[in-house]
C-alpha cells in the first residue's frame, strides 16, 4: 500500500515525516542516530512548527502554482 498526501504547509510535512518514520518502526532517536543528527532535530521537523524557511518556501510555491506531494511506500519502509 502507498500512502499519499499533498504537503501544503510545515504541519502537514511534519505529519508525513512522522508517518514515514513510524512505518519503518523507528523511534525518533533511532532515526536521528541513523542520519547522524540529534533527536531534537527530528522532533522539530515532525512537530511541523513553521520556520522562516518553510513559511517562505510554501509562500513561493503557492505564488508559482506549485504543489508538493509525498508518497510513502509501506512495502519499502522496512529496515534491512
């Protein structure tokens, strides 16, 4: 099964990042260790709190008629 969603803002991006992580069966700490980043950074991304960068990114996308979509392929999320 493939999960799909349109990313319209930082909040929906955070939710989809969290879903992808959860489908892989990873904790925030495990993902952070795998990527060589802090667990706090993973938490901040998943929290979906807007930043200057994400606010401007989505503002530019809306102004230019762009749409961002994400797919999470549940069959390919397993570690190994």
